[in-house]
C-alpha cells in the first residue's frame, strides 16, 4: 500500500508533473473501489431477480388464497335461486343439482350445489375451484365465485343461455339450430380451449372428461369447456400419468385410459376426436342399434372413410348449406384424433393449425380404437356403467365416485 502526503503531491504538481508513485497511489484504490462497486451491484441485481422469480413461482402455485375474494354468502345464493326452488332447477349431475339464479344487480348465474351426502364432493369441489379460478380463456366457462358454509359447497358460474351442446345437438327438435358454420365455430372453440389447457395456461391441465354435456354455449353459440372436477394439473415437463381410479364417460375415454389407467394430453385429444365426429353427424358415440350392423360412431365413420364416402357421416340437416372441404377436413381430423396409438394422434396445437390452414397436408389416419369392449374386458372396470342415454359421467372403479356436470345453462 502506498502512503503519500498532500505536501508531496503539491510539490510534484509544482514541478510540472506527478510522479509515477503518486499516480499509482491514486489510481489503484479508485480502480479497486469501482471494481468492487460493479461486483456488488451485479450480485445484488442477481439476488433481486432470483427473489422475484421465486415470488413469481410461489404466486403461480399458491393462487388459491386469492379465491377467497370470490366467496359468496350463502344467503345471497339462497335468495338468487328462490331458496333453490324446483322451478329454478336446470339440471343435475352425480354430485348434485344446478340452478339458475339472479343476483340483486340483475346478473344471471348458474349455481352448482353439491350434494351434502356426497362422500368425495369436497375434494372435487376444491379441485374445480383451484383450477377454474386460475384459468381465463374465452373458450372456458368463467367461475364467478363459490360458497362454503357449513355443509354447503356451491360453485357460481356465468349463465349460459344456450345450455350445453348435448341438449341441442342430440335433440331432434333443437339440432336444426346448429347449421354448419355454427358447428365449425364450436369445433374451433373447443380446440382453442383445449390448447390453452394443454400448453398456454400456467400449468399443463388434462381435463379427463371432455364430452358434449361439458361444452356450454353462450348467447352467440361460443363454445365454453366446463366441469373441471376430474381435471389433473401437470408440471410443464410432465406429459402423462397413471391412476387406478378411472373416472369418465364410456365412449369418450381413450382405450389406454379405460383399460390401463394411463392418461395424458393425448387422452383429451381422443375425446376431442369423438366430439368432432358427434358434432358432424349429430349422433351420440353409441347411438346405433344392432340392425345397422355398426357398433358405434367410430366404426361407422371409419367404414365410410375407407369406402371413400366420408360425407355420408354428415347430419342430414346440414345438407342445405355447408362446405364440403370443411366437413371432409373435420372428419379427417376427427379420425386422426381417435387413432389407437396415442403417439399417432396430433397435439391440440397441431389440430388448431389444421383447422385454420388448408395448406397443411393431413396424415392418413390409422384404424381407430373401436370402443366395443365389454365391461368385463376392462382391467379395472368392475363398476362400469355405460352411460349411453344420459351422458352423465360414470365411475370405472368400484371405489370411485361419479362427477357432477354443468350441462344445463
């Protein structure tokens, strides 16, 4: 370390210059101070960034406390539904009833009241609140709030004036309202909603119960995916899971899920493919009698495809106004989605791209996974109940439960 006096400094200056010893004594401490300042600044900046990232991750994983701000008083819901009167009841599911209500400000709501004697209703309730409160997309039903008071577990949703897709699509008096442009719009909306769940939301979410009764329609026939009681949250890097409690709706479930409990984003893709074929044909997945020599919709669609007559699948009410190219392409996409091999099925990102771009050449679909298995052939299906008539969710395990649905809005 160099020590010098101010007297020596001025002597050197007076002589017309500063000695090298003095210069070094000045420059070295200053340089060291600057270097230490830079290092300290970088360290503090990195520490602050790490703290912000940790806070961001924590907020993403712990958003459920913010749901408290959405809590409704039971008396408010009771008044909105006229004390849950039968006149206000618009549907029911495995976990309870759905009522139409009107808040004091005039806003119409759909109230899903879980049955008090439902053994696992609380878990499904928490799952749905946690998920739906985090999800914001124009093709997902919007959760307005919830109520937890005593034994009461209630979910409050935006009211869907056109109710659920199955209520119109499979009703002989109503399905004429769904012309081809509306059906194509619904298909695109479901695809965009599923893409958001699989790839664009904070966490990867597998719905596990995608079906016509869980697609709600607003006043302009926009499709909104509902009922997340059976959905599973995955990490960004996680792509599949296994369960010994298979729950869902027979016919919409992929074979690997129904038989082996293996579910993934490709399980949802399979369900989407079934939905597409139902929307085009206006027929339920199992809406065929024995006299037709066809066991289900997938068998029928595949036979027509192989025979080069896929447009015969189309609902007869659509023959007046439709696009042959759009209908044929949607059938093609539907068959790609229901292929037996999960890896051969497209992702929802690819599906959205195929629906919006005609420059993309579609792959040739392989034979679909015909869902003609009997209940005894399912490895874990001792409690299976086929749901061909009501389209309610049903359990595939004797230890499992049914899941309620928000079909009537």
